[in-house]
């Protein structure tokens, strides 16, 4: 049996139609490239497994009985992958033609490249944040308060499309589509399974660079990313998951005191938002203001970070 050049790993949770589009895009862009497709299903109840067996029987299916999270599921897929490279692709993302080869070109040109990220596009064709500097306390304050976008624009803290610059080394890329050298992925132990959702790719890029690998962004590799395909199905907890993951990243990589300062920022700013949006909803009969995680629920999330 010929070893595949690329093992494509897709984690799915109740995104049957998007999953089908993701798989088809991989097949369409692969051409003669030897690939294998591994789908890790986190206990979907929408018929995803039946769709795979009917439409894509060559895709290898790993079935979990529950949602074990993004990191653990990807590691499950990687443990059964045979490719020299691993493509971690969100189920709500689809590759444009030529994207896979464009990512591979960077890997082949730069032997120390451990990970290459793609140029993400929204469904309306506009640029979607694709790579970002590593977080720090100032940046987190500007994000949490909304001042970052007000001062620096809607993409803050991410960088712009920079289409004319060509491939470039970056801090971290967004995790919707990441090509990894399998050797590098296994050297660092894969994704940290302590993250259930959010910040896994930040931590992975940080860890790879600490081990001497480089992280690259390839603007020529285009990916359509719907965004929030799986997390839309769990709206009530995704805000808490996001904050918990941010604090975990700070504690693991920057130390205890920075993590505690971040927790205080999150709690105080969320408390203000909760009061302001709650008052707006009350005064306008729910026409204005948006739901914000309650302070008590936030405490429960942050206590586990």
C-alpha cells in the first residue's frame, strides 16, 4: 500500500451538510496527490455517520459516543494517520482548488516549517482573520473591552490579508485549516487535550516554535470558512469555553500571575457588560442588548482554568 502524502483529519459534531462539502472540496483539490481522509465524529445525532458510509465510504470513520472536544478528537485521528503531512480541517471549511498544493509548497521550501496556515474567506468572499500575534494582557484587555476593534478596526488583533507579501512566518494561524508536518506534530505531543474548544491552535503554534519549528502563513492557499459550525450547536457554553481556554493558555505558557490578571480582567469586564446589556434588554423589551454569560456561571468556568 502506498503511503499517503497527506492525511486529512476532520472533526465533526452535527454538521452533516458542511462535512460533506468539506470532504468533497478535499477530493476536488487533491488531484493525483495520494491522500487519506479520516473523520472523527464526536457523537453526532444528525445522520453524519450514515452520510459518510453512503457518500464517502473511503473516508475512515472514528466514532466517539460523546463530544470529546476538538483537541482530543484530532489527536485520535492523527494516531491513525499514515501521511507525511497532516491536514487538520474544520468540518465547516472547504478548500479552494490549488490550496492543498500551495500549502505543501511552503512545507517543501522550508524544512523547518512545522505548520502552515491558510488564507480564510467568509461566505460572502471577504477576508477572515487568518493569522494573529501571540496574546498578551494588553491585547486581551482591548479584545474584551471592544476597544481594540474600535481603535484598530474590525479584524483586531489579527493581521490583514497581505496578499502580495507571499508566504511568511507568523506567530499563530487560525485553526480552520492547518497543514502540519507529522513529525513535528508528534514531537510536541499533538494538541493539548486540556483545551476542549478554542485556543488549541494558539497553544500548538506556541509549542511548535518552542521546539524549534516555524509557523507559516500561505496567502495563496484559500479556504472558505463558514465559522462556528459546531459551536453554533452549543451557544450557551461557548463564551465560557473561550474564556477558560484563554486563561489556560496564559497559565501554561506565561505563568500564574499573568493568568490571574487575565481572570480579573475577564470577570470585571464581563460584569460591566452583563449589567449594561441586561439593562438595555430590560428597557427595550429585549430589542437591544445581547445575552452575556452570567457572573456566577463565569466564575465556575474560570475556577477550572
